[in-house]
C-alpha cells in the first residue's frame, strides 16, 4: 500500500493507468473560420460533454482553453492541428 494515499486515490490513479478502448472521437467536426472558438461552440462541434473534453485535454492532448475575461477560448488552428493528428475531418463554416 502506498504511504499517504487513501484507497480512493489509489483506485483513481489505477483508473488512468489501465489500458482501455480507444476514445470515441468523431469522424468529422464543423468549425468556424474565426481564429478563436469558445467552449460551448467547441463542445457542440465535437459533440461531447465538458467532462469528456477535460479528459481529452489530460489524456489525448486536446488543446486546453485559455481564459479571456469571462470566456474560455481555444485557438481554432490548434483544434484543427489536433483533429488532423487524430484523423478527424474538419468542415469549415
């Protein structure tokens, strides 16, 4: 047993170390041509919840949003680069 860690924390750490099925990435996303995309629009484009996107940031390198005032914005170019590295087609609007 690891010293100083609760059994709950040990179970959580094992959860992220265990290999599992590949994430269910979308086949394509529709993105705006604007240089930045807000969090709500990104969730809608990828069709996933905030929790899933947070896991993708931590585990699969999805670009993390930056706080600008009261908004969470991500550079669209970074999202496109991430999509192309995961074989996700990008459709521009």
